[in-house]
């Protein structure tokens, strides 16, 4: 199982457990998160790219993976993702580089997966 499959499987399994057992506050936060990324004055793809910048600067690899997957699903191109990585690198500085490497590794895995 690749990084993508493992990430998706783990996320779905744990979110299910969290939402089944968690208190109302957790459920509300998850709901707020879902609503935030819906289209409004800003389209969904742009919101995912914004989330990706924030996630890279905050150095959250799970968040980075999630936003890359969502941005691609919303139609982001590889070029748009790399421009987004540039913004994150300028905002976050060199500490972002290890996360940039893992982000590109995920992109490569997804590219290889799409070819097969």
C-alpha cells in the first residue's frame, strides 16, 4: 500500500471513530472545517491551495497531503501546486523544505498511480 492509500484509509477510519465517539464540540469543529472549504466568494480549489500554504507553513504533513489531494480533486494543476509551494516557502522559510520534499513525493506517487 502506498502513502496515498495508507493516508486515505487511516484518515477515514480514524475520522469515523472520532465522529462516533467524540463530543458535540469535536463534531461541530469537523462540520465547521467542512463548511469552510465549500465555494463562496472564493472557489473551492483556491481555498484548498490556501489551506495547503497554511499547512506547509505550520508543518503539518497530514494536512499537506489532504490539501494536495483535495486541490487535485478540485482541478488544480501541477503548475498551480508548485506556485503554491513557492508561496509557502517564502512565507515559512527554509523550515518548510522537508515538507516540500514530502509534498512532491506524494505528487510523484499520485502521478505514477494515474499512469497505471
